């Protein structure tokens, strides 16, 4: 087995993290990569964040290269594109970043309750979510793909070839929404992407429906997995930062940061860097 971060270890870590709602400051090395973008937005939400000296980011750290738990020198650190983006937003507001790691399906509820100030977790800004929270402008858009066992990859030429098969998705995602609409009870939801991959390896499910970038990274975790793309799956709506409705000043400020990072190609650079980092960890 290849090790991007040993699956057994990360499942144990994830259980601890999700069980206790662990908080962690962004790792020091992220500060080196942050790019400060000047923001013009002002308002009460931003003033409150500056007064407390930190912005709290909700995420679900099982989604490489966007966010995952890296084990360095005996310590657990949150790393990835979304963590770097969160640090850049914090730096642009002149505050510290605090990361709260939780199950993906609980992120919007946590945001609405005011437990976090923003959610950055590879979250798609789809119509249903826009009824509950506001979003910044998108910072990345990709495809959806199927991950299956290498031995079965040629069985799936179109989405309809998955009819009657058991398809795993992460709870609360657009993949789960699509899977339930398309496959009904044959769509099985799981808290963690890592668990989906374990279920696939154990042949408890036939395929996993994931976003393309994390799918590529998970295929590096273990031998015997393959990506099946271009079979008629719908495009994603685009990853964006979620903000509580009514906090328009913060949404505007975050959109300004996102735009600045996109204009400077920093997001693309981070994607390349974190793909490389996770691949290096896979080779250890």
C-alpha cells in the first residue's frame, strides 16, 4: 500500500478529531505561503472579528489536496489549499486563523449557529446551499468522477452503467444529493471520504463518487484503484467560501481576497504545491 497518510492512522485521528470537535491553530508553515490582499470592505462582522483577533474557519480535513491532516515530526497539522486560503483571508483582515475540524455534513449548521465565521471545505455553491448561507465568488471549479477498483474500471462507460451498483458518497455533499437522485437506496453515505475508500477496497461498495482533485489523491493512497471520468456526470458548481447570511461585509471582503488570489494565479500555485506535497507523503 502506498501511504499519502496511512489510512488506518488517519481514520483513528479523524475519529478523535470529529469526536471532540478539535480546534487547532493553522500551522506555522502556512504563514509563509499566505498572500496578503488588501480589502476595502468594512462593516460590523469584520469589526467583531478584528476585536476578537481571530477568524474561525470550519472545515472537514479529509479532502486532499484541499485539506487533510498531515503528520509531521510527531504532530498533526491541517494543510491544503483551503487552509492556505483561510490563512490568506485572516492575514488580509489582520487577525489569526483558528481551524475547527468537523464532519462535512455539520459545517453549514455550525456556520448558521455562529460557531464558525466561514466554511472552506471544498464546498460547492449550489442552489440549495445558497438558500441557507451566502458564498464568496468561486475559487476553484472541477469535475466529478467515479473511483472504482482497477479491475472494474472498464465496466463503467456511462452513468447508467452504475445502475444497480452500490455507490459511496460523503454525507452532505452534492455528490450525495446527485447519487440519491440517480441511484436511490443504492447510494450509501459516509461521514469521511477515507471511510468511502476503505469500503471500496473492502468491496462493500462498487464505486465512489468524488470531486476530481481529491479522487486523484485518494487513488495514490492504495494500489488497485482507478478513476473513471467523462461518463456523463454533471459539472460541479465551483468551490466557494460559505458565510452566514447577513454578514455581507465579510462575504465581500472574502470575495476581494479570492479575486486577488485568482488574479495572481496563487490558487493554481497552491493546488500544484499541495498535490506535490501529498504525493511526497504518499512516497514515504
